[in-house]
């Protein structure tokens, strides 16, 4: 059986984000249809070595927007395949927006586990990751933690590209004071603290929430490998509600992404 050039043309459109380092004339305002956009070094390498892109292959570019302009999604095609790959913008489309903004507060586990938390969490729709050192966390020097954040931003960008998110999630290490300020100062929403001994399950809580007006923002708080201390649970109880994931006890790197998927599905924003 033979295949023509037409019937071997890729149908899948890989997605790229201008905020990850492209030549964004788009940094202030969206680019125009017909413009040629150069991808970042990392996206160029991915296009050449993983996608094995050829001129004319389809792709997508998301412009993240700014305070003065909305996000935009463009259908594109690969134009120049060299050390830096360029794509041409062909058509602007509406960018689907999520019904809720989802933050995962992850109690700091062994740093190597954070890659999985961020990768899988991004794939199921976490919009922001806040890494919180806790009493049960391993001792990690601040400098090493900051270096890990740089790696996690790259992990988030790759996962957002693969799963076709509308934006690359934020990733930051925070103190208890910073986390509390974010949880109490920016929204009226839902804050759920995962705790295996909680009397109320996440299923019960979300079923009740689904009958009400949907929250615009949700905070999920997951403990480190050693769990929360009693003092930490008291601090957290003032921010939200303690809930369990059910009968099963999941590893810390699994619990957050699973809970995030459950929230999006239960609140009909999957």
C-alpha cells in the first residue's frame, strides 16, 4: 500500500505558548494573521527532534495575553525548520476558557517527587502550584528549592503543551504567610484540605457544591509525605474544610493531581 503526501500529513496540531520564550511581538498585543513567529529554543528542539516537523505541518500557538489584551489561539503551520523553528500564523480562533481557577497547594515532599506533581497536575488542569514547606517536609535549602522551581516551570510548560492547556501554570514556593494571604485575600471560593482522617469525603462536599452556584476559584491543599502536624491542621482549618479522598490513601505526589481531576469533573469543568 502506498501513501501520498496528502494522506500522510499530520492531523494532530501540537500547541506552543508564546510566553515560554518565543519572539513575541505578542508580548504586548496579539500578533496578526500572516506573521512569522520564531519558537523558543526548547520548543524548536522539541519540534525538530520529537515531532520531526516538516514545513507545512500544522500546529497551534497560544498568545497568553496581558492586562490590555485577551488571550488568543492561532492555527499555524511550520514554516522554517532549522536551529530555531518558525511557524506562520494562519487563522485566529476563540480560546476556550475554564470555568474555574484551580490552585494546588502542595506540602513540600522529596524534591524529586515535585516533577510528577506538576506534570500530572498540569495535565488535569491545575492553574497554579504553590509549594509549601511544612513540618513533615524534608529539609531543603532555599537555594536548592529555588533551583527546583526553575525546573518545574519547564515541566509545567511541557505538560501544558502536550495536554493542550490554555496557559502554562504558575509554579512558586511560598511561606505559610504568603499562602494564607493568597487563600484569604484574592477570592471568595472553595478551599479543601486533604486529610485522610476527615469525617467528610471530597465526594460528599463536591456533590453539595454542585447544587449551588459554582465557585470561580478552588484551593486544594495536600500534605507532604509525613502528613500535616496537629498545629498545621489547626492553621489550615481556619482557611477551609478538611476532606478525605475516600477509602484509599494515596501518595502525596498522586493525591493532588487526582483531587484536581475530581474537582474539575464534579464541578463540570473537565
